[in-house]
């Protein structure tokens, strides 16, 4: 009955404070009269008294309902937060109107000015904007801003009482930060302790520095837009300014910051930055951070102007809603802007602006890195969702597509990018491709050429892409190309081919002859080829933008070198040097070179991939036809590697321990003793000063009194508990303390638990996780964590040997 009465009383208190909060919401934005201010002061006093009454009622409820203590604590926190918020809001309203009343009637100064330093007596003749204090949730990089703002407006203001400052502080804290001072009672004397505790918790210079540096390293990848670049400038400036405040030598970090940030820029902006450096900085100097940030600001201004002009042009040339020229595809992602200019002697021109349907950047969809990074199935789903043509990837149906052409892989009518044969096929053969690939950060084009491969007997001809590899001792042809040409098989002995890292590859005894014919010269030659299931993956790995390369004056051996395609033939050193001629041209620093050959101009070397930074790989092709001695040597190396692998993977006899676990073991060995009656005595391995636990007596006593109240309601529980404690005392596990409250001791609360399903119905649980003191810590929090000892083998062996413990 008492519990029900207390619940009703708490509900009444909650309703009154909620009503007060709603009344405060209605007062916001209104200018109150002196009478209304006095009424608000009286209501505020009643609410503060009501808060004290609530605390008492809640304490009684928690004592009576210990089984639901966790939910009751959550209820307390929610209602206390409502009290703190409403009291702080009322004090803000009163403070604002009281301050404005003291000023001249012709001046209206905001609350922010009213709580400023009282030494500033100058009256400002206009209304200042309200300074907003952002809530603090415990995030380290937000602490300095919150601390300085709160200190300036509230903490250092001597006209605000400490208890009011405490309410303000509670209203601006949330999450982890609010929990730091949640156990401190809201009183005038406790405010300095709460503020100091908060400052001690978050004024950790090392953590602050680490967090600001982490923010610099974790800058998101930038897009080619003015907003993205300005965000980067502001982000870098803000964190460097904070680090400079923390006395870090940021003036010497220019090269490091430039490298970190430039790696996050989009490809076009990075290219412009390199051009800027070439034109403004000598090779013996490094650009400064100020120069880099000014460049980003200028680049953002340019992008903003271009984007705005495109928007304006789009608005000017947009047809009326009822125009007969309005197409049903106006809402599709592919946007075209046309500008018709008619002058005497001039012809009207049309300018097309491409808008990617996937990421809305200014490029075609088949140049979009986000689209190209998807799998074939994901691309098909994306095209269907965007209602694009599967042939040209534009905003119309395939049935209405006028673009001729078919897939280069399967000859069906769809775009090559959407071809299902692009998926990696798992080779059922045990053999692997002879061309080994390894991913690296380098970006290099390999020599490829389009050649005619001819069956010498039937003259059947197929054009395929060949890879020129001077590191291979023989020429290879794929099984598919051999079957398409109907080539006769020349059987020979099994071939052992060594690839990168001397890894042996065993090929079948198939060999065939082909006639190689150049498409641009009279060169032809009969070649003997080894047959292999697959030579390599597609080369190159992704589409390459070649618009910045001047290749119009060259007859390339592979005009489509920039498009990924399968390799059907690998031309080794047996024919490679017969094809190469002497002329060579460079396309500039950082670009590939051109080398003349009998197949046409070969292009190879470093190449910039502007639209895909993650899919590029460096492929190294090397093949060596080995004899048995070399193969045996490789097998010996392989055996050695396998042996080393199993040694590394085997379990160690002695477990590896962390530094903390080592300290814990040393503590155990040093402080463990044995008493006269044979018992082991171990000193608690503490990691912190136990004085930080504070006063634990009151909490343990309160828990014990709660337990006695339960005994009044449950006599059976009391009898079982008394029997248990007596048995504990008879066994010598406890003794009665002769001092009511020993100084410096720690009291662990306990409670009784009944279990009907177990043999021992009653169990006394000691709660060493109970938190006490202003630091909100428990005895478990300051103890070392030992290593896990789950292996009982040694213990069992000891028992078998008959060793007495």
C-alpha cells in the first residue's frame, strides 16, 4: 500500500513539473511585465522545493522496489532532467528580463549581453544576437569550444548563483558528459566540485591533441564542388587552430597537411593543384599551407561560378510548361543545355552539358567511378532503376535507341559494360594463368596490339588483342582462341612453367602453330605457341580517360588500348624484339611513351586513371619454361615455406601475456601468503588509489536496510538468509566488525537471491560493481584483469602425479 501511495505522489510531482515546462514554452518570445516576472519567480521557488520533495519520494520508492532498481534509476534520471531543463529555462527568462529592465528604456540588450562580464558597463544601443551554447555530449574535439563559451557567459559571471550555474550546466550536458556529474547533488556548494570534475575529465591535453589529429587524418573524400572544397578548408583550419591553442608546432606541418589533404581531393582539382605548383613553386622549394588553402578557396570560387552559370543558363533556356517541345523524358537524369546564338555571318551552335545519372557530376555515366566500381549485376539493376537505355546508357528505352553497335564480347544488343560475360569465370582446370598479377599503387600501361591470328592450313583469321611481354621465353595462346581457329594440336612433353616468385605451373602437352599478321604493315610470321586456359585478366583494369593525350597523329597498334578487353595471345621474347623499331616519343612527364613497332605505335608506361583510384593494378607478366632441376629447386623452396607456415601457426608452449597480465602475475607471486590453517591470503591487485572510491558506507547501509524491509514481507527469505550467514560465520568466512564505521575501509553492499530451480535455494550476492564517490567508480573498476586460464591440462597432470595442494 505504501509503494502505491508513493507512486501516485511521484506521478503528481511529474505532472506539475511538466505543466510548468509547458507554461515556460508559451512565455518564450514574449516581453513580460514586472508582475509576470514576480509570478514566475514564485513558481520557480515552488518548483525547486518540489524537486527536493521528489528526491525524497524517489529514494523511498527505490528502497521498497529493489528488484526493479535499474528501471527506477532510469525513471529518476528522466524526471530529474525535466526538472533541470525547466529550472534553467525559467532562470534564463528571468535573467534576460531583469537585465533589460536595468538598462535604459531606449536600449534592448539580449540575454547574452546581460550575463557578460559585470566589469563591462558600456551600454550598447542596439539589440545583440543571442549567443547560443551548444550542448556538450562528451566528444573531445567539442570540449574547448563548450568550455570557453560556458565559462565566458555563465561560469565567470559573479551575478549568477552557484546553484543556478549548476542547473545551467546540467541543461547543457548530455550523454557521457551528463553522466560524469550525475551523482553529485545540485547544491550551491557542490557546483565548483562538479565543474572541476568535468574539466578534469575532458581537459586531457593528450586526448584532445589525438582527437584533433584524428580529425585531420579522417577527412572525407572530396567531390568536385565548391561546398566540398570549402568544407575541407574550414575543417583543416579549425583543427589546426585548436592544435595551435594546445601548443602544438603546427607551423612546421605544412608539407604533411598538404599531402594528407591533397590525397582526398577529386582528380581534376588535384591535377589543377599540380599545375599550380609547376607554375608557381620551384623544384627546390615546397608549397606552403597558406598557398594550398588559398588555391582551394580560389578553386571553390571558380566551381561556384561555373555551377551558377549553368543553373542560370538552364533557367533561361527552359521551355514553358505547356510547350509542345516538352519531352516525356524531361525528368530523366541526362540533362542537355542548348544555347542558340544567331548573328550575321555566324551559324547557331549547340552546347551540351552532361549530367551523370548516378552521382550528378559533369561526366557521362560510363566515366563515373561510382558506376564502374559496381559489379555487372549491380550495374544492370542500377540502369533499370534509373530507366536508362541498356545500349547507350542514356535516358530513353532501348527500343527507341538509334545508336548502332553491339556488345564487343557477346555481339548482343547491349552495352559492353553490362555484359554478363564480364563476370570473372572460375576456371575448372587445376592450371592457373601463367601471367601472375600483383596489386600495387603504381599505375602502368602494358604494351598491347590488335593483330590478326591466322590458321596456317585453313587461313581462318581472327582479330585479337595481344600482349607483348619481353619477360616471357615463349608465346602463349588461350584455349578459347585455339578452338575458335580450329588449330591442330601438336603434342609434346609436359611443360613446367615458372612464374613470378618461381612458382611452378604445370601445363598440358598441347602446342600449336599460328601465323601472326600485322594489321598496319606487311609483317607476318609463323609462331609456335603453348596452349593455356587463360593468360590474364582484362587489360587495362578499367576505362581510361585519354582526352588529355595527343594521339591523333599516330597509328596505334591498339586503337582501343584504353578499354578493358580479354587477352587472347601473349607474344614472348621469341618474337618481341623482331617487332620493335627504333623510334620513340614521350607524351610528357607522368604520361606513357610511344614506341614504334611493326604492329603500329605501342603505348606503354605510367598512366593517370582519373576516374577509378581503387581498381587499378600493376600486372607483371613473366614466364620461364623450366627443366626438372629448376622445378625440383622450386619444390624444395615450397616445402621450406610450408614448414615455416606450420611452425608459425602451431600453438606456443608458453602463452603470450600483455603488460597488464604480467603485472598481475607479479603481484600475485609477491603478495600471496598462506596462513597457519592452510588458507591462501591474496592482496587485491589495485590499479588506482582506493581513496577515489569515496564514501561507500551509506550506500551499503541503505542496501542492508532495504534487505531488512524485504525480510518483513518475506519471512521465508529471512530464515534462509540467517541460516546462510550463520553457516558462513561457523566456517570462519566472516567475523563481526567491532567498529561501526572504520575509517578508510570499503563497504561492499550485498543482497539475497532465491532460486527455486537450484539445490541451494538462497545465494548471497556481493555487489563489487556498485559505484560510489564523486568519481563514480567501483572496487571492480580499479582491479587488475588477469589472464584467462582456461586450459586445465597442467592441473590434471598435477593431480595424476599425486602432488598435494
